[in-house]
C-alpha cells in the first residue's frame, strides 16, 4: 500500500518521517495516549507562560480565566463567566 506523503511536515525529511512513523506504530495505545497527554500539558504550560508574559499583573485566577477564554468556545466561556472582560 502506498503512503500519502502530502501529510509530511515541510521541515521533516522522508527518512526522519519514516523513522518517526515506525516508532509511533510500535507504541501501545497506552503509550500513545500518555504521549498525547504530555504534549497537551506542554502546550497548556506554553500558553500559560505567554499569558503571564503579556499580563504580569494577573493573579492565578485571572491566568486561569485567560487560558479558558483561549480554549473554550466563546458562548460557553460567556455562560460560565458572564461579564468577564479578561484578556488572554
């Protein structure tokens, strides 16, 4: 079966992508899930760092609300935090 190479990242060689694919396919579903959770935690941490950089005066509650403003649907955020004008 021929692989679809249109999904390769532009900054990754075919050889590297093949090695990465080989490693990923050898992982169990639990290992892939754990990696996904770690990547999600890392992304959340990076977003929080950006919020803290832009708004050094925010307390932890404000940082959390700014994070939620970025990640939740606007209507949902407004229902949970009506009138909240926090900027991410």
